[in-house]
C-alpha cells in the first residue's frame, strides 16, 4: 500500500495546520517556509478566516486578496 500524499495547500489541510499553528500566520508561514504575504493569500483564496490578532495585522491585505479572487472568478 502506497503512503497517501497530502497537498499542504488543500483548504482542509491548510485550515487544520493554521489551527495547529495556534491561528498565527507568522508561525504558519515559517512552517510552510513561505512569505507572510503568500500565506495570507493562501488563507484568503481558501476562505479561511483569520484570527482576531491576524485580522488586525493582515486584515486589509487579506480582504483585498479575497476581492481580487472573487472578481477574477
């Protein structure tokens, strides 16, 4: 039996990992080894709500990414 591969950018996996990272974008971006901006983009594109603290820090960028993704759909 082959081990199952998991796509870390799958919405369910991403949300679970965000929870594991204590809903902290900075910690999750280190875990994923990507830029903060890209991590916020992934969360926005997958409609994963930010924690209150991350909303204060990255909320305007998160909302702009969501608007962009909705207008391009």
